[in-house]
């Protein structure tokens, strides 16, 4: 089952970031129930350890994979480490490459051109960190690159720590003055059919605060949350999963539109409620994610 356009439906409730130079964290990542693991070559790895981290990550992923998506965050193109990171990522064969500090469509296009020149597999996707004022302002144009022919962009990830640093907005409880930017990023992603992942919650010793932020992110419409500690996985998986009632409603919508009498209709009557065909797309996505969860439970 596919989302709108050519974007695959994925379960991305919990997206755990793991430093690529931490052998213990690399080994543990394969045992965790995170929907995706970001193996980080950027912020969490010091400049003098970049090369060693790349080599360690390629060796590790040659024989070990997490249960969910495998994502590698590379350094920016102008950092002096970007091209070597991309080469290592291509060798490691992840599901996606996460580009940091994306500020314009050119940042995406540069990675697309590099991958195309090296005959990267079509299924390799790109994610984009939106973590600067320019990235937020240019969000719609960046997201639109995911609609172009050969576009690999599937997902936005919010980076609030960098955004706070560049704007001077303090880390207040409830993210009061950041909410408009969060919604702006989400709207840009949805406008081009992309997933959107909420930012990290920095204090993993504050489970109540983390759960509150998960509820906020879910109510905003985010697909999941980027995590910094395995202790945050269960709560993220719980909060960003559709509840039983929503799954039942989604399946009822799908079944109703599949009836011969409703073939080609843009609007149908479902139990006394008018349902438009645009709701069918969302219902298919909810049902697809529920199916993935059920399959995982059956395997465990």
C-alpha cells in the first residue's frame, strides 16, 4: 500500500538517534523496538572521530540491522565530511540518508545528483532535518522536491535545538513560541505528501514531560518523534499509534469505498455521515500502519 504520490507508507512513531562511534549503542540498537534508528555521523561524533565512526558503522551494518528502518545521518555538504559520509552510507545500504540543516531545494538536489551519478538503488530514500530559520521559511519548496521525477525525499525531521540556538527562543515548557514553526514545518511536509517527525525531548530522566510532548506532537499531526534514549521508545510508540477506534473507522471507510455501488463516487454516506474520497487516502495510511504493527506483534 502506498501513500500519495510515490512515498512508501512507513511506521515512524519512534525514531531513535544513536552515535555511530558508540559500539555499545550500535549493538543494542538491533534489539530495540524503535520504528527507525538514525545512526548519527554528524553532531554526536567529534571531528577527530568521523573517519573511525564511518568505518565502524559500515562494518556493523554489514551484519546487523535494527528491526525498523535503518537511517544514516551524514554531515552537511560544506562541512568537509559530507562526501565521505555519503560514500560510507551508500556502502552500508541503509533505507534512508538523513541530510542535516537543509535550507533550500538545492541541498536536496545536490544529494540526489550525487546518488544518481553513483547508481544508488531507487529504494534509497532521503530525509531532511529542518533546523534553521531558512529551512523553516523554505520548507514548502524543499518538500516539493519529493514530488519531482526521481525524488527520494520522504520525511522531514524537526531539529529544535539548533532552531532555538539560531533564534534565541528559550526552551520553555510546552514549546509556546515554537508551536507556529512546528506547524509550519508540518504543513510544508503534508503539502507534498511527506512524513514529519517531531523534535527530540532533551531530558530522558523526565518521563512525564516527554509523554506530554508526545501528546502535543501527536495532536499537531506529527507521525512520530525523534528520540535520544531507548527509555523513550515505548511511550512514543504508544502515543503516535492510531487508537483502536480510529483503525476501525479507517477500515470501514476503505470497505465502503470498495463497494460496487460506490465505485467512482467522490462522496459517500457511511452510517449517516458524509465521507469524501480524500478521507480514503488517510484511511488507507492508518490501516497500513495498523497492519504493520499487527505483523510485528505476531512475530514477537
